[in-house]
C-alpha cells in the first residue's frame, strides 16, 4: 500500500462557491475505486491579495483561494500517479512506504500512463493555442471591417454637413419690386 497526502487548491469567487466547489471535488475521492480515504480537510477561503487588472482578471469582486488536504491510501505507486492526474494537486507527499520499489511491468505501466496523459495535455494545449490564434485573427479582421464602416459613416456625415452648410449659405435673391407707373 502507498499512503499519500495531496494538497488541492482552487481559486475563484464568491468565497462560498469556492469552498463548496472544492469540497465537492475533494469528496469525489471517497467514491474512487481502490482508494482508502483517511481524512479530507478543507480550509476556509482566503481573499487573494493581487492586482486583478494587472493579472487580466475581469472585475467582479475579490478573488478567493481555498485548499484541501486529502490523506489516502492506494494499492501501488502507479495507481497513485493516476489519482494525481485525476485530481491535479498542487503538491503530493508520499507518507509510506519509506522506500518504493516496483517491478518492470509496474514501472512500464506508470511511464506509459504518464507519457499518454502528457501527450493528451499537450494535444489539448496545442488545439487551444491554435483556436486562440484563429480568434485573434478573426478579431483583427473584424476590427478592420469596423474601422472601414466607421470611416464610411464619418464620410457620409461629413458630406451631409457640407450639403447642409451649402444650402444655408446660398442667399436668396430679393424679390423684384414691381414697378408700376402711375
């Protein structure tokens, strides 16, 4: 058996939602096959002290962070790595055994699991990066279209003003006086 403690963190707002979301995520471990949970401790949310504008975070109130400590046991080191990828902890500490040894099959399984997951994460990141680039290109194109439309509108308004100004500046000729001779 391998016993470990994982620290899982989450950030967001409002504080109550952050805590509930983390509790819900951490408690999933209770339902995971081949896992014996000893304790799950969830901290109280704390306000993050940071410049949200500088970090590119939209305004909407303060951001909060919360962490959970999950103490559990699994059958082997390979299973621990699977749990680690499923929960994405910020840190993990192996409590026991003091020495870890594994046979060649377990080592191969562990490395293939790591390699496969890293490959999938890399694929997701590349797709996200490509989509981001496509969105930036579309936004640039849309910006150019909007600039052209704004220029057309400005030109129309300028022409209207010139016509209006010409009409106002055209002087009416005084009416001819009728000259009747008496």
